[in-house]
């Protein structure tokens, strides 16, 4: 009797948690396939893929902004890795002066509310004609992503056994060759994780793009925002789903990329 | 090692330069701009105008973010606590699988989910109606300040819970088992033994969430259109409608000050506990 009651309580609590977590996602998914849905009907009146054709028709706004978003995200990953791999290696290996202060500097964009910084960046960009350009948006996304890229890269390099690197050097490999053939491959899973994370952060970024990207750069989040504010629930739901799928996928697979020995060294 | 210090500094320099040029420089520009007129003279007018126009919104923002932070803390303590103290392995596994889902979902998508879920005709009201708890015809949606809090808590709890649960998992279980053998209940073990030992992970997670919530523009616009609203919306309005960088930056400075206050509370607590955090 007591066991049955305990299970009932457990089931009800977990059910409530599940409802609170999945209810909002389910509601979004329903809007994505609803053709007609209005009060007081609890479920859509007619279902269909009508709006999917609209979103995915050739040369639609959605396809264009998805392409823009992916392009920006790829450039951002390239820029972040080019900056973060050397920086992460130096932070992990070298006896850097002011190491703590430097780590803290990379943390700043996460530790200070960034909205006011973004519109001041936009103000600076006017002088360089970077507003409304892909390059301007990539720069803003790079600063935002750099925190994760540098911290994860530093942790990934710190987790690589230093003896292996020394062995390669003792056998006559140059510093660069030792790095490229020994250290980098061993740190690759961590670097890979940070690359995926930076890609996602860039794909999802809204506020910085809102200030710097106007009027010419429309990424998928900006398109979704416009559709939502205009009351196009189906279009907003479909574009939101496109953004949701990679985020959830990353959440489910993160542990395969980020090994616990790397996680333990983040911020160390 | 043969690697010279200079080489190491050179490796860090490009990344550091980008952060300085594109974050620290605009940040200092925003502080200076808050205290100067358009002509470049020193002034406090921006703050006087900000206080006149946005006093309510500043209070509203602080209350929203503070309540959300409290809920996020309580919920992640409950989730972490159940994961570490739960006696039923199957229920623990289910919760572990469940709670992480919103972790990487962007705010803008979370806002769109909630915009439909919390609406008068959303799944929440309709489910309660079906269960006979409310009548949806008399119900109102939660698309106001409550909706903003729900969205923030939904989105940020998994992040803090992940940090807290990680810290809890690496605790020495001997004290927990000892307390359990002495007959302490699970709630008491959580509050008196587990939580004090993970307080630094908890506070770091909460401060990062606090900062994040103060930077989000999409959620207040999409969840609650009306007044009062959050200062992020006011900043965007000052910029887009009036190009009024003075008042917008004064509001920005207030958001930095709120973060500073939160960090100060954290540091003071650290000193009070003898720096053991």
C-alpha cells in the first residue's frame, strides 16, 4: 500500500515536471503543423504542411536567412578557433604572466549584461561601415563565442598528458610539429565540442545581430522574431523548430564530445 | 621548457585584443556616454531623465530578475537534491533525462514556446480546463510579468541545476550516509549538509543567470508587450526611436550596477564564511 502510494506520488511529480518541460515545446510543435486554430478550440481545427511549403519554397525569406545564419556561424567558428586554439594552448601550457587576469578578461562578456555593449559596438561600427554587413555580425558573434572557445580549449589542452608532447620533442620534432601531430589530435574532441557550441551560439544569437545586423543582415532568429511579433504563429513556430532541433541534439550528445576529464578542468 | 614566455604572450594576444576592442572598449564608451551630453560635456542629465521616465521599469526589471533568480535557485536545489538523495533509481534516471531539455534552447525560441503555451488558449490553460481545475472561458493567460518569470525559470534552471548537480555528485557521501543513519530526513540533509557544500557552484550559476536575464531583449518583448517592461526593451527603444545614447547608456549602467550589487553580495558572503566558498 505504501509502496503504491509512493509510486503514485513519484509518477504525479515526474508527470508534472514532464508537462512543464515538454508542454511549451509541444505547443510550438502543434503550431508548426496547424493550418487553422483559434479560440475556443483546444486543438488545431485542420492540420497540414501548408506553411512548411511557404517557409521552404525556393528563394523564400526563411531559406535566405537560414543560409545567412549558417554562413555567419561558420565564419564565427573559424574566427573563434583561430583565436582560441593558440590562446587556449598558451593558457594551458605556458607560465603566462597575469594568467588569472587574462582568463577573467575572456569571462567579461558573460559576466556583464551585454545589451548596452552591443549598441555601443554598433555605434563604433558606423565609422567602419560594418553595420548591416556579415563581417560586422561575425565580429560580434566571435566576441560572444570566444569565452567558451578559449575556456574549453584551455581545458582540453590541459587534459593532454604533457609527457607525450615532451617525448615527441625529444625525438627531434619541432615545437610546431609536436603540437600539430601530438597535442592537437589529443585535444581534438574538446576543440570539436567548443566548435559545435560556438556554432550553436552564433546560430541562436539575437540581441547583437538585432543592433549590428540591421537593416541588411536577417538571420533566422531575427526572421522568427519578426514573424512572431507580426502574429504569424505558424511561420514563427516552424522557424523556431529549425533553431530548436540542433540545440536539443547538442544537449543529448554533449557528453560524447565533452569527456569528464576535460569538464573537470574547465576554468582551472 | 624551451617555450619562451614571449611566445606564449604572443599566442594569447590576438584573442585578448579582440575582447578588448569589441567588448572592453565599447563597455567603457557606454559608461562615458552615460555621463556626457551629445556635445560631449559632463552631465548627470541622462540619469535625471532616466529616473523620470523609467523609474518603474527599473524597479520592475529588478523584481522580475530577483524573483526569477530565487525560483531558479530553489528549483535547481530541488532537482540536484533529488538526483543525489533520491532513493528510487528509476525515478532519478527519469528526472536526469527530463530536466536538461531546455538547456541549449535559445531564449527567442523559449519565448515563442511560452507565448503559445501560456496564452489564454494555450496548452496549459486547456490542460487545466480538461482536468476540471479551471474554466478556460474565464481564464486569463499568463502573458505578463508572470510569463517573463516562467520563461526565465524554464530556460535557466537546467543550466544552474547542471552545475549544482555536478558539484553534489562529487561530494563525499560519508557525511550524507552518517546523517541518514542518525535518522535525518532527506529535506534536512539537503538543506543542512548538501546545499552548504555546493553553495559556490550555486552562486556562480545564479549570478551568470542573473546577468543573462538582464541582457535578454526578446523575452520581454515577445511575452509581455505592455508597460511596465524591462529596461532592455527601453534601451532598444531609446536607440531605435531617438538615437538617444545618453539615456540608453544610463540604463545600461544601471544594469551593470545591478550585476555589481549581485557580485558584491556574493563576495561579502565569501568573506563572512571565512573565505571558504
